[in-house]
C-alpha cells in the first residue's frame, strides 16, 4: 500500500478521528507517531494502534511544547513523511452555541491557539524536516462550517478556515519540494467526543442534515486520509476534500 514504510505524525492521535486515522495509517504499513497532552493516554492508544506506534507528549497551546516535541522525535526519526494536523480544542457547548457578540477574548484565543496557531507552528517545524528529503504530505483536519459558515461557533469556523488557507500556502510555497497538502473538511462524524457532546435529538438533527441521512464513521474518514496521504493523489495538492455525506456541495 502507498503509505507503506512512511513515518507519520498524527496530532491528537489517542482519541476519535486521530485514533482511527493512526490505525488506518499503521494498518497500511506506516510508522505512526501519535501525540497527546497526557502521557497516560499514549501507551493505551499505541497498544490499540500497532507495534509501530510511538507516543509523544504535545500541547499545541504551548509553543515550548512544540519545540520540545520536535526535539524529542528528532532523536528517534530522521524524517517525517506525513503530518496530520488533527488535534482540536475540545468541543464545549457553552462556547459553541454563542454568537459573535458574546464570545470572550479567552474563548476566541483558546480555540485559535490550538486549531490554527499551534497547527501552524507544528507545520512550520515539520516543513523544515520534510524539505531536507524533498518530500512530504500535510493534511489539515478542517470542518464544513469553514466553507459554509454556521449560525454559531465562529471561533471554530474561523480557525478551520485558517487551516484551509494554510493548506493552500503549503501547496503553493512547497510544491517544488514535492510537499503536498490537503484540507479535509468534515461533516458530522460519530466520534466519542460527538456522542458525549450532543443530545439524542441533536444527533438525529445532525444525521438528517446530509443527503445520506447518517453520521459518518471515523474509519471512513481514516480510509480517505490514507488514500490522500499515499501515492494515489500524487499529482494533486492544495485542495479541500469534503467528507460530509453530501451536506455541503461546492
Ligand atoms: N467529530 C466530528 O464530527 C468533527 C467534524 C469536523 C471536524 N472535526 C475535527 O476533527 C478533529 C478530531 O475531532 P474528534 O471528534 O476526534 O475529537 P476528539 O476525540 O476530542 O479529538 C481532539 C483531539 O485534540 C487533542 N487536543 C485538544 N487540545 C489539545 C492541545 N492543546 N494540544 C494538543 N492536542 C490537543 C486531544 O488530545 P489530548 O486530549 O489527548 O491531548 C484529542 O485527541 C478535531 O480537529 C475536530 O475539530 C471533527
């Protein structure tokens, strides 16, 4: 398979989509480096992923944690082939349902720091590694509100829209290094975090908002990402791939 032998970093790889993506990459022959803020979650998740999984602590809200992470992985690996910027600030109902005029500075900055700024900073350091071997793939996990907008949750949409822009910049600035980049804009995917965050009626509503009338499964997203990260997409870059059961069609 096309990610066979590759080295991949998946941020937030211990839960939900990150875990499914890490498993998908590992099953197809990649060595996977997963990250979590909590050391205790890493060992358990690696056990679920593969023997070729290594866990490292990373807090994207702290710049020194990002440099420490890069320093730590550089002791073990000489190259990074794939970076999946998957980690996102935890879903909080009390922030999500607010409109712009009610959002505090702290709420805004917390979300932007993890979803956008931390991902940018990690991307910047990873690009330096990828440029040396003149190859790499960076996939940013975005979300459909970044494309369509939404009736609430603006800090999240704005952060994810920033990631889509980052994707385009990586593609245009580093195509000559054979570094490809993609955004994956997700609709409603049934992860543990979504199950915990939404009520039964909200889940039914989410399901009925797309044309397939169901929630996506993390494994479906993982399959698409493995494909994009591999050679199947070798002459495509900078694009946003929407995985949402046909809710947002452009
Ligand atoms: N599920 C959906 O329907 C959906 C839809 C659109 C987009 N997405 C996006 O998909 C990604 C994964 O979502 P999910 O549903 O799988 O949720 P999840 O299980 O809550 O995953 C979020 C991950 O982000 C990590 N994280 C949070 N704060 C962090 C920080 N400060 N530094 C580093 N890592 C941090 C967490 O890792 P630790 O707690 O272990 O540190 C966690 O593993 C997110 O970016 C989300 O916005 C999800």
